[in-house]
C-alpha cells in the first residue's frame, strides 16, 4: 500500500486491506465484466512503497484471481488466471488480430504482467492503491474515452512499433521478435556510441531496458534520429508499409529491421508514462510519471503532465536519479549537440521545443503559442481535408507541421546537425482516437505522418548524408477499437461499496484508485 494509504481513515493496516478488498469485490462483480477487464493491487513486502525484492501483485476479475511476481511466477488464488496468456506475439500474423479485434479477457494476452504492474506500484507516493483496467471494447466518452482506445495491460494496446534502419543496422526486414519500450533509450545510446557500461541512471544504477545489440552496432553512424509516432498501431503500420501505402516507412524498412511484436509498453499503455520510459530507459516506478494524470499523496496534488499547460514542466515530475537519454549522452560525450522536437521529456537536450515554450509562454504553456503554429488548412501533408473537422486532428496537423519545420532547420547544415535528434509526432494518435485501428481517419493519419517523414528523408538525400544516419522509429502504445454499445462506469459500484465505510477515495484517469484521500 502507498504511504498514506497504509492507514485508511485511521483504521490501521488491517482496516486498509478491508477497504481495498471491498473495492476489489465491487469491481470484480460479474455485472461489471463488460467494462472492467482487470483489477490489480500490490501485496506488502519490504522496501519503498512496501515493494522490495520478492514483492507480489494480485490481479483479479470476474473470472478469477492470480498472484504474480516480477520473475513471471503465476499462483492462481481462485477461479481462472485472468492474465494466464502472456504471449507478446499473440494475434500475429496481423490477420489474426483483424479476425478478433478487441477480444475479451478469456481470449486476450498480457505480456510480462508481474514486472509491469509492480513497476506501476513502486512509486512511494504516486502509485495508486488499486489499478482498474478497462475492457478493450469499453466506450466511455463521458469520462474521456474515444472510439479508439489504449491504456490496457493487454498485448495489442501495449504493442508499439519498433524499426531500426540505416547506418550500422542489420537489414533483416520484418522479424518475429519483440522488445520493450524501455529498450529504446539504451538502443539510441548504443547507436550514438555510448558503451553499455554507461547505460545507467544518474545514480549509477543500470537501466531497466537493454540495447538491441543484435540489430545495431555501437557508434553505428555519424548521426542518430529517433522518431516517435504517437499511438502508431504496430501491425497496421507494417501492413500499410508492405502494401505500398507508407513509402517513407517502407524506405526505412528496406534498409533495416522491424520487430513484428514491436516494443511492449510499460503499464499503463498511456502517452506520458511511455514517452518517459522510452527516453529514460526505466519504468514508471523509477521515473515517477505514472500516466497522463495521477495523484501525489506527498503533495496532495493532482498531476496532469499530458496537457498543453504542463508539457514544458515534465522534468519537475522526474524522480531523483532519473536521467534522460540526452543527459546520459552528454555525460558520455561532452559537447555533443542533441535536439528534441515536439516532445515533453526533453531535459538535457541542447535544443528543444519545450525550451521555446518555457522562454516565450506564460501560465498557459504551449497554449499561449497557438497562434505561432502553422495553418492546418495550408498543410502540404494532409491527404484528406475532411479530417481537419476533428479538433484533435487539426491541432495535431499544426503541431506536426511545425515539427517538420524544426527538423529541416536543425538539419540545414550537416556539420551543425545534432548527434542525436528525437522527433515526436502526434497526428497518428489523433487519427486512431478518432476512429480506432483500420478506420479511414487512422489510416490517413499514417499517410500524413509518412509524407512528413518522406520530406525529411528527401532533405537528407539532398544533403548527401542519409547513409550516415541511424534511424529508430517507434511509438508509445498501440490501439484497439471501442464498441459504442459497451458503455457504463464502475464508479457507481465503487461509491456504493466505499461511501458507507466513510472512506475518501479518488479515481484518477479513470483507473488509478487512491483510498483514504
């Protein structure tokens, strides 16, 4: 249990467990099985947040319950194991996913559930007491949901693409392998010439992730470019590239390797949690950015890092000892110039979009600079203008067009180009939220992003430096489609179970349940 939650409303540890159990019983009632996929909570153990070596987590739903440890041991407590299938390659080849989209729990897969959940629960003051996971089909627009959704522990929502290309990369095409989001940072560092012994955090501790040594050489090329397409659905991206729909991605793939199983996201499979994991190489229990919204018991603050008013403050929520890939590269290669475009997790970069926001904006953050963004209606990269009626798609178009402009400026002269560049894009997230995977708006968002990528690659060709660049293309999570008839909320059931006990509680996200606040 968390620091404050260990004594709920003065009831003591036993009373706190009873309150938690009441919440779990309410959430695992079969009446909620259509909207609640899983419920998870940590069991006590030594160490910070009572989670040291040997700690365990319980996962339950209407079908049964299991105890998990970080090493992969499953001990069924009753009924059926709700996360018994842990195959990271489930629903591959892609035709299997298309045939069974957004499956219910009995047919689903949950890669590495113990380690990922224990990381979520490892923060001393920000971790929830209970995590609640939506079913893939749950449609909850009144609580922030969309037609396309992510955040789950399940395999498809957790599967981000991972493609390496260019200088020093083994050209193997699409291979039946997988990695993890936390492997992105050490792989970028390896490509940039930083030896594995220096892949450590600011306190000198090893990262959670590991460099993909079998795919890329150390010091692979003169320059390294990491590209993140937010919410890019892994199998759909590879399918469209193979069918000629994404010539930019296909060009990278022709000179590189993509993992069919992609990179497994940390839990929750949410934007800021996994942007931070990708760029630090550690999970949320170490870096402290648990999601797009969470509560900090130590400060009494509701933290919302994924917002235009707060993106530029990302470093404020990083836990002590955490180092970004930019900081680690600077320590290993003093004087190396790095750049971070349209990305919140940019501490230590020599150039970053968020530096501009901090220098020019007021309390409104990036929102104060909206007038400086390009006109979406004039974008040369939009293939279907009708999608601009979607406000998120329109905004994403403007941000991503500004990102292209920054990339071309940073790469105007090769001798001045960054040794490491990170370039984040958002319109793919807008498209997938707007319609879900395989929808027209989602596929068109891929095509728009690919036009921007191709424009950058063409620019590198004109400079004559393309063959000296190592590229890494990834995302922060996958997506599944919601069913507009699968509605409802678990909050009334929680209120009925907890309010008579006189216990304060918060449900942030929704899905992060804090008891005794």
